[in-house]
C-alpha cells in the first residue's frame, strides 16, 4: 500500500489563513470560480460553482439543466408505450441498451408478460456488452483527466469492437431501440455468437495491459489514492448506487441482491473497493471497481453465450399495449447504478405518468460532500470518478 500523503486541509489553520510548509501564515480571501459548462472534465454540459480559499475547495454547487429534454413529459404524450423506448435511449446515451431494458421490464411487469428464455439471454448479453462499453468510456476519459492519453485510445479501440456487434444486430452504434416490450426487435444475426466469443477472448488480455499501463502507474495512484474519499455511511445516506456505492466497500448489486431476468443462473462476483492504495472509498477505489466489473461482465457474457437457448424472440410482443389501471416501480443495475422506472397506467394505450430514477443524478449530489477541503486540481479527479452522464442527470 502506498503511504497516505498529507491532505491539503492540514495546512488550513483558520478560515482565511493558510500555513505554508515553512510555518508562514498567508491571508487569503474566498473566491468563486466556474468549472463548466463548457469544460472537458465536467463530462458534459455541467457547471460547477466552486468556492475556493486559495487552492482549497470550500464548497461546490452543481448547476444542471443544460441538457434537459423533457423525457418524462414526452413519455406521457406518446400514443403508445412502445414509442417511449427511443426517448429512454437518449437518457444515458452511453448505456442505451440498459435504459431500454429497464423501461421494457417495467411495462412487462405491469402487464404480467413472460418473455421467452432466448430473449432473456439476449438481453443479458447486450446489457453486459453495454456495461463494458460504458466503463471503457469512463476509464478512458478518466485517464485523460489524469493526464494519460494512451489508455483513452486503447479503451475506444476496444469499445469499437462492441459497437460493431451492436451494429450487426440492430443497425445502430449508439441509440439502439433494440429491446422492446415483450422481446427484441431482431434475433441475433448469423455468426454473432462466434464474434462475441472472439471479442471476449480478445478483450481479457487487454484489461491486463490497461492495468499495467494505468491502474498501477505510480503517478496515477498519487493522483487518485486518498482523494475524494466517500465513507460508507455517507454513500448509503445519499442513496448512491453502482460503482459509486461499491467503491465505498458496500457489496450491493441489483443483479445479485434483487435479481431479475436470468442473472441468478450465472457465476460472477460483486466487486467492491478495498482501500488497496489508500482509504476505502477514494477515487482509486471507484476507478478499480469499474475495471474489475468489466472482467465480471466478460464472465457473464461467456456463460450466456454458451447456454443461450433457441426460440422465437418476438412471440411475446403484444399487438396492443394497454395495461390495466395500476402503478409499478422496477429497478435494474445500469453501468452507473440503480436505474428505476415508475410507471402509472390509467388503462389507456399511453402511460399516464413516467418517472425515471437516474443513478447519475443521485451520484452527482454527493460531490459537494466529498470535495470540501480538497485542492482544485483534485476536484477534476473527483468529478471524473463519479462517471456522470448529463443526458441522464437532466433528462
């Protein structure tokens, strides 16, 4: 374990005064600076209003709404439930497959639809491929935030392989509209299983290369270990989820703890932060959880490809979607955490109310809590480790 460095807050003797390493006291004044909305390290159109005392962050106020697209009201004005799926695509546009699945699963449970086993396996495969693709962007762009450019190129190279699989399946590389209520829009094309297995064999050694180049790089560790520590109790109280929560040592994953689909048929391990390079819940822990989750996703994909059954993928798609009066909340494990959909039906062919529980919005809310007392340069690492997508935050 690398020895913990002295945090900058130790130099603050009293408000408005900072003590230098030689013992000299310097007077400072609080100042407000803006990070964003046009800033590469905010990972989208996000403005952070930062109150600083010298180089020390006193407070952070996130300002959101720059990417608001009225998802929930759009959903309520569609003529049928199926038309909502392209809008769900555009929330977390880096994990569209997971968004589609969460919404479709909510409608299916509202209508008590049982989908064929083949559809369940296809959805798991697509969702885990999407998880890898999403984490590759998170890891690659975070590397750039920390000054490492080569890992970014490697991650996007590998992500392109996944997008090739999506394109050969549904014709799209970003917004898929593939997972429908009751099934999927297309069956897997010829040679998909073979190409997916090839990708898994290709990708596993690349994770080792990434770890050698970035994860265990001394400079990278010094920039991320003991920075932005999110204690376990704070993560739980803020309702954080996904790698943000698991990075704080909380072993909670909906695929294991509230299983849906066929996840209970596969062998895999929930990854948590262990404080290997610093304190439990620091930036490095949140980063390493994403890297190790990609390894677990490969395990799940390989098992699903080996056991995928035959069947008609559209046999359960209803000709008309008209749920009875009622309401339902369904949650799934997206790459960023608990993605929930609350749907209210009034018995018509279009939803009366749709509410999305976006994990990135919740995870962003904890940034002011863990950023106070850090240096301005470390705020970039903290924001990057939350892996927010503003399309999901603003909706």
